[in-house]
């Protein structure tokens, strides 16, 4: 269930299973993965690790709406 911090929209936690994490990490590390897929996989992994959308956008050098 989303929680609200009182500053903007509700916060939704991203949960990734161990199996999903393995696949996402494989995509990030594979040289043949399209860059767009690798970036999306990194976004999901960072969100699952508890990073904020703003921090993810800064770290990956993408616009915040992309996250």
C-alpha cells in the first residue's frame, strides 16, 4: 500500500523478487542489451534498493520523469 510523506504524492515501494533481480542484473551487465532496457533495469534495481526517484535520475543522468 502506498504511504504518504506529506510532501507530494504517495510513495510506492518497489519490490523485486530474487529471481527478478537476477534477470535485471543480467540485463544490466549484458553487452547486447539495448541501452534503453539497461537503463530501465537500473531504475528498477535502484528503486527496489530504496533510492528516491530524484536520486535515481541524478545517478543515471536521466530526466526525473523517465524514472
